[in-house]
C-alpha cells in the first residue's frame, strides 16, 4: 500500500448524517473503504431490491469507470466518488437524466461557493475549461420498472497521477473550495433530492433552462464525433429530452444523442 493510500481520513458517515439533518431520512448511505466501482456495487444491490435513496460512497475505487468505457481516475482523500440509486416506474422516460444530475451537482457546488462552473454535454462538470467531475448513469430494468444508478466523481485536490491524463483536470481547490467530502456529499444529496423530485414529476424539460444557463458551448462552434462521422456546427444547446442540438453551416438543425463526443472547434 503506498503512502497516499495510507494517509487519508476515511469518510465519516456520522458527520454526513448530522449535516443532512432532516434529509437523512430520505437516504440510506453506506461507506465502503475500497471497492471496484460504486456503480457496480449499487447495481448489484439494486438487483437485490435496494430501495430508492440507497447510496454508496467509497474512499478507494479500484476499477472506477466513466462514459464510453473510459477509466475514471480517483485517489483516496483527493476525490469524492459515490453512487445513488433512484427508481422510476415502468415506461417512465429517463431521457436527460444524466443532464439533470449535472444540474444538481452544479447547484450544490455553487452553494459551496464555487464560481465559474459549466456543464458540457452530456455529463461533464467543467471548471475554467477543465474537467472537475463527471456523471455516469447506468440503468437496470426489472418487472417494477427502472433502477437508475447515478455515479458521480468529483476531483477535490490534485494528485500527481492525474497530470498525464488525456483531458486536463480541475480540482475544487483550484476554486478555493476546501469543503470536506461529507459536506460536499450532503450538499449534493440535498440538491439531488430536489432535482430527482422534479425529474420524476416533470422529466428533464423542467430542468432544461437551468442546464442551458450553465452550458459551456451555448451558441459556440463545436466538433462532434458521432458513429465515425465528424460534424462541425454551432451548438444550440439541448432539447426538452436532453438531446444535443447542432446547427450546420446550411442552417439545418440535427438532434444528437447516444455515443457522441463534443469538443470546442
Ligand atoms: C465520466 O465523466 O465519464 C463519468 C465519470 C463517473 C465517475 C463516477 S465515480 C463514482 C461512480 N463509480 C464509477 O465507477 N463511476 C462513477
């Protein structure tokens, strides 16, 4: 075990419950010192019937994953890594769910005093043009409906192993935010409770304006890779289902979803 793994303070569940106050009753949070991925742990609990509001927070993830099969790098004491389970009735549309989660995370970080946050479609939390965090939503279906596992990773302070990553990363400390993991998680769960209630009632459409207000590429030129095609155009935000809107040079509007990556052009 290297020093950075030994020298960190384990997550304090009692402190989290105190900080959650009245909201503590809406969540059942479990702390794991080390696991492969909090999403994997929670998906397994979901298949065993875990209720809405179950969450897992880990100090160490040995196989954290991101969107499009990427590895999610985290380091104990340097990252917040957790997943939350939410259940939806049969046939309820989950379109835009990962964007809704991004809105909740952004609102929570702003409440912690972080300025200059932006959201990049579909699930990146951006600080000053660099990636501060990400959201990975994975869904299991059964006869009762959909169990959505919403995994969230946030960089708190920089770690030497992140300096060579393909995409430059930002940390909360860059924004002079030194909140501990318990406080951050309490803020994020508080905002997720509000956002999930809204999403369950009115779908993503009710959260769209909040997402657009933080959109990193609104009305800017972008390059989009979609199924081995590259498209260039002006990003016109997202529709009421969270699909990306791209205006081509000829003025036509494409609605894009799925396995798509977006970059500034
Ligand atoms: C992305 O930006 O591609 C999504 C990253 C999501 C990372 C979080 S960390 C907690 C949860 N467990 C995982 O394995 N992934 C998510």
